[in-house]
């Protein structure tokens, strides 16, 4: 499972939690890991001047500078790299999301691991991701994308309870395939959760409790109809909760001791840059106490090979 | 009969410190250096409260907590998280408190008293 992991990092403390997850998973599943850093956005023409994505300053990305960045990466992740001598370090110049996607395609990776943004937007609803980078990577990646935004969302030793949160979108189907594949591979339990977003189905005050409960029952039936057959042999829990999706998902993770959330980065949602409080997935990433994987395509399912890694 | 506390921490000095602290304050304390040992000790004699480290080799605190929760039998035992890492205070669902090392022993004892009494 997860034969190749691409850990895309800004090499800042904001990515420390993601680094832990990436290397812990590589150890557990015997993965080849690449530490990947995008240096900056190039200036005009053939110039080697780039705008460093971390500092916003314009620097001269000549060979010496790039080697310096390599060295900085080696120092930042010295402890982890000591355990993974075969780990690769790669540096690229360009627009971050494009370079990450390019590297992932080039190496045909099985999982991209991302850390949070170095820029913290103000307010209670923290936008923990760099602009639309997560959105663009999650939407276009051919493999699953795992984003870690807080130390609490770490890989704690395995995936025994896998939560697939669905809105029944087409993209959700790929996420489901991935989630049930992981659950089967690890011999874990599968949870399927749909959240009835009450505000979307009419004024809450106009809904009777029987009306809500009818909708809940309908959704439970739909989950069984759409996914039930494909979970044969898997310990399965089906739940439908009403409320605000990211709140209910976060609560479910906490209450049920979920180790991994798998969601589609729904294409039905408004561009996260235009939403004041971020997408559902972004909010779940910011709040859940476990890693969150977004899957939009069925191309990469975890393989049966792999196991404990040696150093 | 003294209330029983199970200390789960891979650091022997922390285990010794907490054992002494709790016993000096009228509790019966046992300790486990790993999540696996703690699970065995739960079976032998269920405590009234668990203090739990987060980052332990072999079995992390959250993994221990999930294993206990799955079993169903011991998931009602209150847990106090004692961790050296800021940012991990809330990783144990339903923990009653979380203290970061170095912690105030008076604060710890107050929380223990509030949770399981004297």
C-alpha cells in the first residue's frame, strides 16, 4: 500500500506535522518517499530570478542557491532522512501546484502528502491552505492527496477505522473505491457518513422532525443502495447525521475514533477561494484529529504489497 | 479503598515521578511502559483513571485509546493526557484533561481529585 509517497513541503514549521505523517506512513507501509520543495515562482523570460514562495522575496535561483535549498531540506529533515537513506530530495522552480502535480505524474506516486500554509489568514475560520493550492492539487491529482493541518491529525500507527464521507457526487465514487480498498487491505472497519445539510433542503423551521427523520432514512437507504454491495465482507457502519457537513464529520471522527477520513474534493462546490470559510474538505482538514485524504480519481488504489519498512 | 490510577508512559522517570506523586496523595498507582503492557494491565485490574502519554514507540497513545474504545469494556475509564508536545492536547477523544510537560503537579492532583475523588 502506498508504494511511493510524495511529500510536498515548504520546509517551514507549518509542514512539520505533515512530515511526521509522511515518514510514519512510509515506515509502516515500506514506501519510497520523495521530499519535494517548490522554490518559487519564476520571473520573466529566461531569468533565474524567482519569487520565493515562503518569503515573497525575489531571489536568484542559480545553482548555488538551489544547492543551498537542498542543504536546507537535508537539515530540516535530518532525523527522518537518517532512517530513510533511500529517500529522494527534489527541488523545482515554478507554480507550486503545477510542479507538485508534474512531479507526482513523473514518478507515478501513490500518495501526495501536503502540509498547511505558511500564511495564516485571520479569523476563527482559519484558511490553513495556500490560496487554491490544495484545491488545485486535489482536483487534478491522479492519486490521493493527504493534507495535514494540525499536529493532532497524525498517523498514530494504523488505519483501523476508515471514514468515507459522501455527498453522493460522481467524484465521491472514486473516494469510496479508495476508502474501501484501504479498509480491506488493513483489515479495518469502514464507516460511511452522509450529512444532511438542512439549510439546503428548505427552511429548517418548516421541516417537521418527521420530515427530517424521513430524509435521514432515505439517505441511509441510498447509502446501502449505492455502496452496500461493494462493501461485502467489510465491517460496515452507516450513519446519516443532520447539520453542517464539516462540523458533523469532525464530530464523527472524534466520537468514533476514526483514523482516516476519505472524501472527494467535490467539483460541485464553489471555488474555495470564493467561499469565506473554505470548502467542507478544507474545514475538515483544519479540524479533524486524523489525516484526511481527498480522492477524485480511481486511478490509484492501494496495492497489496508493502509492509514494515527497514531503514 | 484507594482509587486506582494506571500511568502509561514510555519514560521511566515520568512513571516513577507520577507513581510517587499519586501514592503520596492516597492513590494506588501502577505503571506501564507501553500501550501493549497497559492493555494487559487493564485486563488484570481495571483502574479508576488512566494517565496517558501520546508519543510512545510501538503503540501510540491514540492507538492505545482506540484499542480500548473498540473493546468496549474499559472505554468508560477517564483519561488524562500528559504529553510533551504542544498541539497534541486534544488527540484523545473524550479525555477529561490534557497537561503538557512540565506540568504543575498541584493542577494534576486537582484534576484527578475532581475526576475520581480522593
